[in-house]
């Protein structure tokens, strides 16, 4: 409302400047030595228009200022809307105006008195305008600026807290999901522990049975010790039986020989003697023709493998590498009897070196990582010539172009020899062809289709549990067919994967680490929820403050809007309405707006100041209306007198 009052004062001052009587102003300018009141008035006008430090004398100050009346009016109009130097104007001009104002009637009796009275009224309006600026407008502007700044800070804090709320909400949601997942995993781990404990009890029972039979095995060992040493001799060495038995305990040697190894050799087409009889046909059986259903290259392969395994230098190399002879025996007797292709986990490239020294120039070596024209040409030549093929660095996924090669290996396992397509050509593979696939990846990373077609072999299977698993598997496979052997290999890979998984999870379960993790996770969730509650309380406080500031801002806006509407109504009122009626209408709208508004906590002082400013504006408008009415009556009287003068002049002429 103070802004509307300021605007009305500026408009009133401009109207006063426009309505200054030029003839009276000319008469005032023509005086050589005016009265002291007029000189004081003009010094006040000069202080407003120029500055208090300018020349305030009549001759050099006032007469020069009024030399050009139009220019003088432009200066007065410019100063009517200027808001600068309020303190200086009030300090220098207000005392002069207070001294001249009581003698306004005397001022009007002097020559040029009408212009002097109009200048006095203009100077009083300027003083009132600057007083309003200093006492009301600027304090309100400062308060509004401070409130806007505070509101902006609160909005920034509110946005920050909302962001924190969103982040904390996401964290709480993630921790809740993690807690649920951990609870489910803990339940699963408990079930797994129970199953493993059950299996452990079964193993302990089996160990008890073995311990009960130990005395009987020891007695049989003492009876057959000398016979075994004398009967086997160089024939047993050439068949690598002592090489394998050297790494086993005595009772296991006897058990392996009579229960596992000899039946396995007999079922694979290698006839041997039973019990304590001398087995003279062990070596010869390797050189005899194969039985139906087995590979034609089986005798040659087994002869080369066994002779190579029996050498002391090779035995030393295997021991240095940390491998055990059950893996070699498994490869020589089980793998090569069923398969032309071996898929071997060989991370140290030990098998590659052994195959190079064993096969020599016959071995064709290619790198799976460099599948170019030479790669496929070497495979084709090995298929046609029947040479052993070593493919190093096999990785997943398997190249589709090698699928026909795997299919021919699978067809050989079923005793079928048919032509097949390889790289656009129909090829009939040589029966002497054999395939060795080496990889540094775990066998579990390859698809079951590949592990079923080939014979997987893991050179890391040197632990006691793996040795027992291999021979237990070989014992079950004795009476099986090739298809059952494929299933056994797949199950063996799955068992190895499961054992490795359980070995990795068992220590954490036994140490109750899962319980500790759940406790830690629960504490973190509780802490996060507490932080979330604190953030919600801070958010509610800031939200209440923001609502208060928003209500105050809307209240101020509504008051300003109401005042502007009332002022427009006052300006556009009918000429038939008197200023008193217009002023009453203005006050009615003002009181209605004040009663309709609701004051909020913390803004009562601001609303009271605005109400005072609106009331002062109403008083100023009332005074302005009265002055406007007086001016209108005076103008009508002046027009009547001028009409009478014109009539008299016309009658004289």
C-alpha cells in the first residue's frame, strides 16, 4: 500500500508542476528584489532541483533557474519522481518549508504570489514524498528483501532435505531387500549344513567299517606280499601297476589290485590272472587285436601311454608338478578305451609338453585362439592321415565350424564310421585319428554336450578325496556301456562343482559369519531408519516454516492487489461522484480486505505496518480529493471571470 501511496504522490506532484501559472511565474521572475519569504521559498526549490550546495541567491540562483520556464518545469517534473538524496532533501529543505508554510496567505499577496504558492505546495509534496520513502517504503522494501532471501534459503534447505530423504529412502529399501535376501540365504545355508553333517556321519560310519576290515586286509597283505613282489616283476613294471601302487598305503594297494584295477582291466578287454596267480598276459594283452566295439588304435595308444608313464624321468616330472598317478591311470585305461577325444584341464601346459615328447613329429599342434586358414587345414590333414591332434587354449563358446569334428568323435564312440562335412568338403576320417583338447578354464565352464562327447580329465585331481572318487567311479563303470559312461562323466563334473561350492561355503557357515553379517546388517538398517526419522522431523519443521512464509507472501500479494483495484476504481469513478463518496468507497474496500485476510504467526507486525500504510494512503487520497475539489471550483471561477472580461472587451469594441 505504501507503493500505491508513493505513486499517487508522484502523480499529484506532476499535476502541480503542469498546472503552474506561467504568467504568475513570469511576474515572479521579473522582480528584482523580492520579499524574504519568496527568497527562502526559491532557495528550497533550488536545493531540491539542484543541491543544497548550489548558489541560493535570487539573482544568480533563482532568476537563472527560472530564465527558461519550460526548462524549469522539466526540472520540476524530473524531481517530482526522483527518489534519490532523500536524507539530504529532508535535512536541508524541510526546515525552510516549515518556516515559510505558516505565512502562505502573506505569500499569496506578493507579486507572482500564485506561482509562489504553487511552488510552495510542490515543495511540500516533495518533502512528504521523501519522508514517505524514508519512513515507510524503504523499510518495507528491506523487509520484503529479507523475507525473500529467507524464503529462498528455506526452499534450498527443503530441497536438500528432500534429496536426503530420497537417498535415505533408497538406502533403506536396499538394506531391507538385502536383509530379506540374507535371511533366506541363512535359512538355505542352515539346511546345507544339516545335509553336510548327515553326509559326514555317513562317511564316519564308512570309515568305521574300513577300520574294522583293516586287520583282515593287513593279514592278507602279509600273506601275499612276497608273492606279489616275485610274480609281477618286470611285467608289472611295464604295466605301471607298481608305479601306481607305490603311492598308496599297503591295505589300499591290495584292495585296489584285486577289487578295482584287475576287474577294470578285464572288462576293458585286457585279460589278467586272478588272486595270487601270475598274470603273464598283462603286457601281451595290450598288443593283441582289439575286441569288437573298441577303437582300433587302442593297443597302440595304451602301449605308448604305459611305456611313457613307466619311465623314471616322467615319474619325477609328475611328482614335481604335484600330480598323482591315479590321474594318469584314469587317462590311460578309462579315457582312451572309450574316447578318441580328451578334454583336459591343463593350466600349466604340462600335458602339451608330454604329448610333444611322446608323439614327436606325428603330433599336429594348433592354437584355438588363432582360427585361420592354417588352423582348419591342419585339422583336415590330421583327420585324413590319422595323426593325433592337439588343440591348445580351448575356450567357450565352441566355434560352430568345429561341430562336425565333435560329431565324428561322437559317432566313433557308437562304432559308426560315416563321411561327414568339414569346411565344405566330405571327409572320411582315418581310424587312427585322436583328439586332445587342452584348456586353462575349469571343466565346469564348458557345456554338458561337449563333456559328454569328449572324456573330461582334470589334472588338478590329485587330492585323496578325488583319488577315492575316481576309483569308486571306475568300480561302478566296470559293468556299464559307453552311454552310461557318458552319464557318469557328466555326474562326475557336477559332483566336483558341488563339492567346490560346499568347500567354499562351509567355513563361513561353521564360524557363524552369516549370523554376524545379519547382526551388522540389522544395526545398519536400524541406524538408517533412525536417520530417516530425524530427517522427516526436520522436513516437517521446514515445511511448517515454508507454509508460514508462503501464507505471508500470499497475504501481502492479496493486500497489494486489493489496494490497486480500489485505486483503479477511485481513478475511474464517475464525475458525478463526489470525492467524499469515492473516499468512503475506498475505505470500505480496504476494511473488507483487512477483515478477509488471516494473519499468520510471525507476520502480525508486517500486516499491521501494511494496514497503517493503507490508512495513511487513504488520508492522503482524502486530502488530494479535497484539494482537487478546491482546484476545480477555483478553475470554474477563473473561467467565469475570463468570460466576463471577454464580454466587456467585446462590448467596448
